[in-house]
């Protein structure tokens, strides 16, 4: 009897099975201008600019009409260039410029639950699962002392953190097989749920079903 039930479930899921392949991209930039002693913005004092760009690939196998096994991969790079001068070592050294790069890779597996049929025009869905969070990077400083200018580079060791993720997405039907996909994904390092809002990525792209 158990074998009959398992075979029935397998055949019913296979009959409805389909794959949703999603490719998304993200880009953001932000500038912070320096202020003088009076609190007024002064372009001559430099500025800091942060640029983040990345991509993600999401493969979901719908074993039932609205429930899928999800595999995902995301990669992003953040670069912060800061030309606001500061002093260190009691004023003996001036930090004239800072160029910092951080690369992040996320690999995840989880469950996706769609909140509407694949035939709907708007298909919201939620996903949760395990994520392997990998970071690395380096920072280069342009320094100046009594002798002259020189550079110093500090590399950030690669760090891997076992994490979890949760995401919310909205697919908008364009054609029978193509959709516009918008996603917000939060990575939670370890079990630190209170830090979920510190690592949220927004992306947009296309998805295809077959």
C-alpha cells in the first residue's frame, strides 16, 4: 500500500512539474560629499562614492503546481572610493584616498512557495532555505608622510559563513513562457535573525518556464 501511495505522489508531481529559470541583475551607487567646519558641503574636501553591482541565477523545479525546490547563486562586488583626507598616528600620516573592494558569493538551496498559479499575470512567491555566504576583498590606502606619498594594501581573508536566506519575489507575465521578475533577498548569518535587515539585496531580471 505504501508503495502505491509513493508511486501515485511521484506520478502526480511529475505530471505537473516544470522549471522556472530566473536571471537577475542589481546595481546601486551612492555619493557622500564632505562638509567643512561650518557643516556646509565643500567639494574641495573630497567625497566618498559607493558602487555595488552583481547578478544572480535562480533555478526552481516545481514538483507541484505552486511548490518548488530552489537552487540559487549570486555574486556581487561593492567598491567604496573615499577621497576625504584624514590623519593617523598623531597627525604624522595623512590618509589621502581609500579604495575598498568587497566581493560576495552566495550559494543557496531551499523551498519556494508561489502564491498564485503559473497562468496568472502576477505571481508573488516566498522562499526560504540554507545559504553558503562567502566574502573576500582588499583595501588600498594612498598615504602621505614627511617623505612623500606611498600606497598600502590590506587584503581581507576569504570568509565562509553557513547562513539562511529568505526572499520575496514578484513575477509579471510578459508572454506564455517569459516573465519580468523582481526580488528582495535577505541573508541571515548563522541564526542571527536580528541581522536580517543588514544584508538585503534587490534585483530585477527575466525568468523563463519550461
